């Protein structure tokens, strides 16, 4: 569970770096390679950034779902193993046990002043 959380944090940091490296107008890291477009500059760099963004985002979503399902199953299994405790300390105004009418007291009636 801790390993998945660490991987999620690493993926989130990488995704934010990849998104920040992109230029909203289509340049980004590819802006420095404008002269080398024949060799594989602008278009391939933009394709790589877009594919890495989608891959990191998909992996992040998948790991978050896996982490949530593991958390849900561990909580459900823990609640099945726990003993059921109804009420160990009843209120002072109520009867100590059900059906035991000997301990139930009637409310006190106020006395008239003398």
C-alpha cells in the first residue's frame, strides 16, 4: 500500500513536469529544435510529449483506482474481523439490563413548599 502511494507521488511529479515542459501554443521543448525538423525535431518531440502525458495520466488514474480498491477491501475485511460490542456502559437513567424492572426508578415528584 505504501509502495503504491510512493509510485503515485512520483507519477504525479513526472506528469506535472511533462505538462509544464509543453508550450500551450505547440512549442514547448520542440521550440529549440526548429532547425532540425527533418531529422526528427519538432513533430516527434511534440508527439513524445503528448504520448508521455497521456501515458502518465492513465497510469496515475489506474494506480489511484487500485489504491482506492485496496483501501476499501482492507477496511471491509477489518470490520468483519472486529467483535461486535453493543453497549458496555449504559446511561445512569436507564435500566441496567433489558427486562430487569427492579432497577428502574420512577422520576422524583417535587414536594410542595411548607
